[in-house]
């Protein structure tokens, strides 16, 4: 996302770049752009007065990868446990992660369940976040510094 794209996205909105939007969430007129996990953790216990949107052009898929460093029975057992449905269900319900198993049968939170279904419906249209090299990261980081400075004015 370039600075121009970001400006077009937010248009005339009042923009806050923050890691704590609990006060913003209490206001009557707001929207936020964040990791789904962060949103579900911060909005636990919410009555569902706000909708979550998985926008096909603004949403991205990210993953966590788990790799064994050796083939010992203990390492294999740990990897199977950490990637199994039981632990995945725990993470879904505690932290709002989406399951790689593609079902919501173990999701208890109705807002998370609805958003997860929306995510699965949009999944073929979503882009995956890709890694960037150190040389690519530095200019992007500089652009975000400019974005933050422009919104501080």
C-alpha cells in the first residue's frame, strides 16, 4: 500500500495509528483496520453492535509456520499437538485465530464465527502476505514513518 493509496482509503477521516483502540471502539462513529486477532482479543464480550468486514481488496492472509528442527519423537509429538484441531480450537476461541481446517464447528464466539465464514467465502479472492527482504523493508518502513508524520500534523 502506497501513501497515496492510504490517503485515498481514509479520505477525510480522522486517522489514529495506535495499538490500543478501546476508547475509539466506544465512540459511535468509527472504523478500524487491524489484524483480526487483535480485534477479537480487544473486543471480547462485545454485544456485536459493530460489523467486521473482510474486504477482498484490503484484507490479506497471513500464516504461522511450524517446522521441526529435528525428527526426534518428542519434536514430532510436539508439532502434531501444536498443529492439531484441539489446540487450534483453543486458539480460535481464546485469541480469535482462524483455523486452517476450514470449519467453524468449534468456534464459540458468534462474531468470530460470522467473520470466519466471511473470510472463508472471500479466501479465493484474498492475497497472501509475502516476506520482503531487508532491502525492500527499509523503504517501506520509511514510507510508514512519513504516513505517521503526516497524520500527526
